[in-house]
């Protein structure tokens, strides 16, 4: 395992998510917004890469840990967050 991945694995991140448009019907799109926080200190994580697994959709969190991913198809999605360094 690379040093970079080891560092990330020690930093647990928590994603707080809100679906932008509740009650989407099949075939519609919405927005996922959320905040990336360090699970140990509950502090916002800046510049974390947030991706929807299995897609090319991604966003980078701002200095408040906030991110937004637009044009997301309806359904259940798995998100992952990566903070390098």
C-alpha cells in the first residue's frame, strides 16, 4: 500500500448528504450536496475529492467541507471521499 493511501486510511471521513430533489421519479436527475467532515474531530475537510462510485461524477470540497454534484440520476448511489496528503 502506498504511503499516500496509508495516510488516507488513517483519516476517516464522514459525509453528510442531502438529496437536492426528494421524490425523484425514474429517469429524472437531481443534485447531491453534502459536507465532508473528519470523523475524529468533526471538523470540515477542505479539498477532499468526492466521487460517485462507478461514474465519472465528482466534486472537490471547499474550505467549509461543502460539495455539490449536479445532474445525478435518480436511485441509490455510493459516494467515496479521498483526501490526499
